[in-house]
């Protein structure tokens, strides 16, 4: 009887080890299948038909040789919560991709049977102007866009570096990268802003720009704020680095030059940020009457009152303005002025600047701006 028990025990031990071995082998197979063999650079276009189920998509992937087991993909897709998130249309995928890479590729929006609107925002466009353009096109209301800029959270690496000061008109001003966009009809304000912020991350936050900011004494947001002023001061005439150098000189000598004194944002001139943007929003016009503009906001943006940089950007600068700001020219100028033909006059001292002002006034009297 004892021998029989030992034989029975040996049989079940062998059976257990066999099941364990099968489980280990199966587990390794499943793991390798999910992780993929590693992308090879060879791609395949997978067309997902409208209404296709996860099972149908999994079988399509197996038939095309992109996975080895449709069942495993179906189970993994369900566990990851990806069922129902795959988009119809053509998707380019790589052989050897992991399941996560395949899922991400299949979730991308394609433009097959999707209506889009082409929208262009030139360099220096303000968030308020963007809001009105998007409102005119039927995407969202003006305040809906501004509120999404001020209060929503976005999935970009630099989002936490943007301050939310109570006196900022638009929190994300400066980071809404001006470009031409293909916007899907029905997109929300949040969707559009996310796309613009991702574009900023891709096209502006290059390794070169990040290294230049790290080497400077400015933060990312301070760099963008200064770049927005440089954008508006240069009139698109490629003088970005030279103009940036003037403002950097002022920032670096705060005892002598506590304020930037940029006419792009000041209470004593019409047509700038305070009256052209804040005045239009709060008063419905751009005249020089403060009226409903919060006084604390005026003081936060007025570069003749506030020490150093204003509280936020005054527009959304383009790539060239940012590059000019992170690579400012080294010179000794603290003042500049332009005439009606955008000729620049540079000054080191207040006396230089006063003489340049007189020169510009005389030049402008002889060369008035022609009315369109």
C-alpha cells in the first residue's frame, strides 16, 4: 500500500510540473506576443472599416502578419480599455510593433471621410483674435475658448510651467503656436487648444531652444513673454535678435532700467495690447479710455509701470521670434525706435533716444503712411 501511495504522489507531482511548464511556456509566448519583436522600419497600411469590432480588427492584424494571435490582442485590448477607441480609415503601422504601439496607431484620427476646416493664425495673433476666428467658423464661442485657455488642464510636458496669475488675461497666451491647422469639424475648444499646445511642444521646444533657455536667466514662460513683445516690436522684419538684445540689456540692469518701456503694451498709447486687446474685450472698442479694464490688470501688463516683464505674453509669437529671444544679439543699446518705413534707430543713452525721436518725427512728416 505504501508503494502505491508513493506512485500516486509521483504521478500528481509529474502532472503538476507538466502543467506548470505549460503555463510558463504559454506565459512567455503571451509576453513576447504583447511586447512585439521590435519595430523594423517596415510599414503596412491597415484600413479599418467603419463600425469594425475589436475582433475584426484583431483578425485583420493577424491576417496581415502584424500579430500572431488575434485572441490575445482581443483580450489585451479589453484589459487596456481600448475597445471602441479605434478610428476608421488608413493607419500606418510597423511590423514588430508592440500591442501598445498598435493600439496607439489605430486610435489616431485619420482624415478619411472626416470634414476639416483649414485655419491659419499668423505670427503674433492674440488668443482673443483666435477666439473670434474660431467663433466665426462655428467651432466655439469666444468666452468658451478663453475659458478653456484659462481653466482647463492639458497633456503637454510644459503645462505646469505656465503660471495662473489672477491678473493674466489669458493664461495660455504665448503658447498657442501660430500656424496653419486642419481642424476637424466638431472639435471642441479644448481639442483645438490641445493641438496647438502639442504643436508648440514639437516646433518650439526643440533641444536647441531648451538648452538655450536653460543657459539663460529666464524661465520658459519668461522667454515666451519676452518673445511675444519681440514679435510685436519687430513688425516681421527679421530684427528679432537685435530687438531682443535691447530688452535683455534692460532686464540685466534693473537698477538703471527697471521697466522695459515697450510701446506694444502701455496705457499711454492706443492700438497696443492694453487698448487693442483688453480694451476691445472689456469695452468693445480700442480707444484710450480705461473704463472697464481691471486696474490691476493694466498695471500687470503696462511695461512703463511694471518692473521687468509683464505678467503674461501679449500675443502668440512665432518660431523666429522665440529663436531671436533665446539668441539675442550682444550690443550696448537700451533704446530703439522705428519710422514709418520701419527703419531702426538705436540708442545707448536717453539723449541718444531723444535725438532719434526728433529724427523719426521729421522723417515721418516727410514720409507719411499712405491710407489704403
